C-alpha cells in the first residue's frame, strides 16, 4: 500500500505515477479477442458452443442454451423471504430513480417560423452482460435491465457465463423480478460477439451494456460501431475523503468494499490527519483476514491501495479530480462544500452515513459507472443509454424564404452546387 504526503518535495512526481498507473489488461488481450469475434461471426452457434466448452467447461447442447422462464420462476420462488424482499426493494428504488431520467420530446416553432424539435425513442433490442465466474451479481441484472425497461426497450437479452454449466439462482431470480425473459448460458468475448452479429439461435441487438472481465471489455471496445455500448469498464475503484472525526473501522471497511472485487481494484484514502491515516491502515490490516475475499482484497490493497496525507481536505479535491474516480465518498460534516468542488466522479456519496456499498444495491442510482479516469468524459449507465434522439424540422414558404438564402450562400461557399440548387429552386433563385 502506497503512503504519500502532499508536503513532501517528491509528492507531485509520486502522485503523477499513481494517476497514470495502468491497472487494465495488457495489449495481448486484443488479439485474442479479435480471434474470438471472428470465430463467432463466421461460425455462429457452432463456434459459440466450441468456445463455451473451452472456456466455461460445459456443453451447451447438454446443459441447455437458453434458460426457461420456468427455471427463472423456480429460482425466484426458492429465495429466502428476506433476500427476495431485498431484491424487490432494490428493483423498486432503481425503477423510481430511473423513471425520472426519461427525456421529454421537443416540438416548437422558432422566430423564423421554422418548426423544429426532437423525438426520443428506445432501441429495439438490448443485450445485457452479467458477470459470472469470479463474480455473479444479481444487482448487475437489476442495474442494467431496469433502465432498459424504463426506456421502453422491447427485447432485453441477458448473457451470462455458467462455468461447469451451473447458473447462479440469484441472477435468474433478479432477471425474473426485472421482467427479462431471454437469458442465454454464454459468456466472455464470445457472448458479446454473438449479441453484436447474431447467431442461428441468438438474434443480434442494438446496444450492449454491463460490466465484465478484460476480454469482455475489449470485445465491447472492438465491436463499438457494430452495436452501441455503455462504456468500456475497467477495474473497480473508490476514493474516500475523510477527516479524523470518522470511525477508522468504517473507513477501512469502505476501502475494502472495492479492494475485494478484484486484484486490480483500487482504494484510495485522502485525509488531513496523520494519526487517522495510521488508524485506518491498521484497521484495514485487521479486517482483511476476516473476509472470505481476503486473498483478493490483500492483493488489491497491497498493489494498488494508497493513503494520501493532505494539508486540508479542500486541497485534496483537485487531486481527486485528476483521479476522476468511479466512486467518491465525502465523509465529512459538510459534504456539499466539498461536492461543489468536484468536477469528475462517477458517483458521489455524501456524508459519514453514506457508504458506497449502499449505492451498489438499494439506493437507486446506477452502479454501472465509468472507471479508469473515464469519469472525465462519461457518465454512469442511464435510461439514455437505451434511447436515441431523432431531430425533425418543417418549413413553410415564409420560413424557407427567411433562412434559405443563407443556406444557398453556405452551400456555394463549400463547393456543393446540388445542395445550393435544392434550396435555390424553392426560392426561385438562379441555381
């Protein structure tokens, strides 16, 4: 775990190294993924079955390609009451939050008499990737499927890896709660290729969303343009800004909530109190052995964790912006004062009683967020990722007479005579 002190002469160089450190996949993943995509595009179901047998160790013809609705209902019915209630509460809150993201159509007539506006509509089909293997998260089902439902997507498809053919019942239960009826037992880059190009069994989609491993992320990157994607997701990350009034045990737990995700995850604490920094570091070391995810958390914390001492918490905010973290906790008495200084973060958690983990499940905002400093230019998953905007305009004779001559002048200046003529002829001007 890295310890930095903003008062030291070498801080700027050390912080630059932290910001620019690469935690994502090496370039050789790209070639492997390109080969997988080509196999699925050219070989369809046969290639998908072969790759599933290789990577997930099961025969799709034996275990079944598609999960039936009866299986999903049985998974839901088999949940303990407390867990089912929790999933249903999460679904209700996620839906309520995302309903307010629906954009409004616009239709107006401007001062020149031109009717113009925009109409929003959902994509026809969305593919949702739900991680399996190391991580199988029902929360990811809800966070991806519910915004698509709210947007009005007619066909929602889930793909999820099932190592050994075993499907996580929580994933199936969440799919049922979210109203998804099409779930396929395929994962990895091959599943992304199947969603993008289609196979004999799986019809193609228009948008693919959802987090995955390095191969899934690279497949989404390579197939962007064939389909839309939400983002290229990298390792999880959290930045906590905390003063000494916090319980170091709480802060340590918050940091570990991301460290336990993956060995490449990153957790960073900014504080203005050296004694508190020491207490948090000790608490992290004490808590890790208590976790069932201890090995992952230990590797992540040792390799990528950092505690940064700053003169004031206000001085930390420009540094936070440079990191543009996926998750940002502001654990102070007046979090809004610091929040006003934040320009780049995927999601911000305000106050001492707002752990990031509550946002992963039941708060309402989406937990699919930009990582790897991408919060500088992108946002978390929303209803808009499943919608597109169509602009429209209508001119009558008076309107084209008002603005048409300018269009003719610009078209001629650009050397496009047919453009100019299409307007000029309507105006009775020489073309």
